[in-house]
């Protein structure tokens, strides 16, 4: 049994089906990328895994136990943490307070100050900015806060939705280098990203999602060399 196992899920928004018979797996310690264009269903998939949406069919197992149908707070307690697209910070709260919010679950709360030091070591700039309101930060700094807040929850599986969106190239490299470090420190990562070259470059495996269906999967290196990926996503 895989660390995360998704078996044949359909997901709908009302009468509109967005995900079709989707199956995937993530093994403990892996970095797995989900790539695809706008409207492919990538964010919908992460919302379903985090309990914000419920599949109409199929099952989702984490550490061998079902989580489909569980509310988001239960899934957070289990150790699945979702860093959503668009950062979603509390703009009028300080950096430190935004980070502390991430630790409000029973697994993370006891180690809150220790974890805060860990994320400050990972993102030294946030220590410098800890008393500033989140709204005063640059886009790259806000993305650091979003990822760091996710880490404050002590994730077993960290799900990142478009972490490089809207960032300058130098900041994109920094964000992906940070994700690589997080993985090397032992956190399993599921990465949704339109920057195919960077995301597959740091991943073990990948899935290509188009119109709500998985159309390709395999080792990340193989996907980078796949003719369809090169044409559709790398402009080659």
C-alpha cells in the first residue's frame, strides 16, 4: 500500500464533472509532480485530497486508511497540509502570527517554537521580516510565508499548488531549491506546477493531467524527454 493512494475518483462541482476516474500514488519520501495546463483539474485534485471537496466515486487512502469524506481539519491532523495557490495569507497580521496560525493542530502545537526556528533557518528573510504585516511583503516573500506556514503544521505530506506563480525567475529558482531542501529533510511533497521544467527537474515521478484525466505518468526524467511534454509544455 502506497503512502498516498488515490483510486478511481470522480470529482464534481455541482453538475459539472471536473475529475474523471483519476488514480495516482505517492510513496513516502518522494517528490511527485502533477503537471497540466489551466483548467486541467490540478487545483481541484489538491482540494479533494485536502477535504475541501469530496469525490463522488472512488477512494483516497493515506497511510493505508481512508480519508475521502473526512473534513479538512481531520486531514490536517493526519498530516496532509495544503499550501494553496495565491498564498492566502492574513494580510493585516504579522509574518510571525501568520506562521503561528499554521501550528494550530494537536501534532504541531507542542513543537511550535522549535518548528518556528526551523522555518526561520530555512527562510532567514522571514526572521528579518517577522514583525512586518504580510501585506507589506514582496510576492516572493509572501510565498515564503505560505510555504513556511505549511511547514509549521509538521506535515507528513506537503501539497504545494503553483508555488512559482507570478514570481521573477531568480525567485522561482529559490522556491524550487527550497522545495528540494524540504524533501531532502524527509517531507513527502506533492507538487502542482505549470513550470514543467523546474517541477519535473526536482521530482522523482510525475503525472500529466489533461481535462481531468491522467494521460501520462512515469519517472520525471522520462516525462521531460517525452515528445508530447516537449511539444505541449516546453515549447520545443
